C-alpha cells in the first residue's frame, strides 16, 4: 500500500470539515463538482488524491480559496484573516475620514 502524505491527510480533514460547515453531504458536493460520491469518500478517507482541477472545483463549491484546504491550522488561520480584514477596514475608514476632513476643511 502506498504511503499517504501529511499534506493529503491535512487536505482530507479540511475537506470533510469544510464540507460539513457548508452543510453539504458527500453526495451534494460530488454532484456540484461532477464526480461520484464514492470519489469524495475516497478523498476524505485518504484513499485517493484529487487533481488540481478537482481541488479548484471543490474549493469553488465550498466557497473557499483552494489554498485554505491545505493549511494545518485552518480555523485559526481563517480567524487571523478575518481579524486582519477588520483591522484593514478600520485603517482605511480612518484614512478616508482624515482625507475628507482635509478637503472639506
């Protein structure tokens, strides 16, 4: 039997977690991306590895960037990204406010 890479395990775990978070069954995901339900099962149980094209379809169906399916600390990373976005919004809002104040005097 071929050894499964850590990256494949991380992907499989993230796929299963993200699929459930999206409220999708394996059958619904499979239908959305044009593969069999058994293929999704095989990916989630580390028996098969998807192609790049299939990974892109999976990510699209789940509404996440493909790279997030390969991160070991997916939820932590997502939280960090959300906080970074909020911080950027605050900075831009303050800059915009300062600029409007300068223009209007």
